[in-house]
């Protein structure tokens, strides 16, 4: 008796910026899933990096530096020769911890603060693990994109911390050229699992779909399954009309595990 072939697994669309998309695509391929890289955010260097370089040159005078994303880490470490051991680090997700490890910094050689709960990795849960009393009156650096949420900055300043912010990169929507338009049309006609790691990126996606395929395309997109690593992104997705949203923890492994369960 001839065995029936296994049903074809849905492709997985990775929408992270290209630098973070490629490693995840390799892991998915190793797990037996077809990965399609379709970045919804472009990360660009600042045209003028004078302020960034000057601030990073003064790192040793800060009590702590907080990085809002892996992109902030990679952009900053392009200008950092060695990390001052007396300066603590703070990050919000597993991806940022992995980015620090790529630059040689781990819990084994550096003080790194990060949220305890992998299902809620954001500024609020980072604040819960920081000793705000010990930071009062001290300088803390926040390395971020040109725009972003102010919750961490406002909370630290409210606790008497001397907060300085510096932009390390700019974030923008990708150009919807002919090649990307064709790829998006194809994906809309394909049953796929979509990994969405940014509420901003999800809004960009819906606008792209609207531009390419109109409201009928938006309805079709809203029926695609989304895999998201944070409750805030899940809430955004549902508010935007998505009906199949799976929330995982922070980092690649929970995303892959959720996809294997659905395969």
C-alpha cells in the first residue's frame, strides 16, 4: 500500500528587518520550514553620527546604558571598541540579549538587566527589575532610534535619574517597488504563517496591502495567521482586524516552537 505524501507545510513569512530576518530564516530551514523574508522595516544609519559617537565616547561616565532593540545595539557597537565593565546594560528582549552576545557581552562578564517574563518584554517590565533607588541622581543612557516610546525615559526621570537619549539609527517603511509589489501579491494568494515583531511594521503591512490590492486585499490579509512575540503586538493585530493571532514569548525559539505546533 502506497503511503500518502505528507501535506505541504505553509511557508513562514519573516517580516523583521533584514539583519534579524536572515538568522531566523536559517533556523526555520533547519526545522523543516520554508522561510520567506519580507522585511516591513528598513533600518538606516544616521546621516550625521557626530552626536552618537560623542555620547558613546563618554560611556564610562554612565551608570547604565539601555538599548531599545537589537538594531540599537548593532548601530552603537559599530563605534564601541570595548565595553566599560563598570557600566551596566539594560535590554527588553531575548533578541537584544543575543545581539549583545554577538558583541561578546553576556551575563557571565557583564551586568545585564532584562525582564523576567519572556511573554512581556517591554519598558514597563524592564523597569520592574531595575533598582531605581540605586540609580537616583546617576546618569543613564538610552540608545534608540530617531523615534520611539518615551515610557522608559519618563519613568526613570520621574525616579530622579539623569537620563540622556541618543539616536543610533532611523527606521522607515520599505519602498514598495515593482519587485516587492509582486512578492506581496503572491503572498496574499498563498496560505502562509506571518511572523510580526513590531506593531509599527504591521501597520505598514496593511497600508502596503491596501495600496496593492485594495480593501479586498486587506480582508484577505486579515485572515492570515500571525505569530507575534508580545502582548502589545497581539492587541494591535486584533484591533486591526486580524482573527488568527498566536502570541509567544520573546526570542526565536518560542516563535519556532509555535510554528512547529501549527505545521
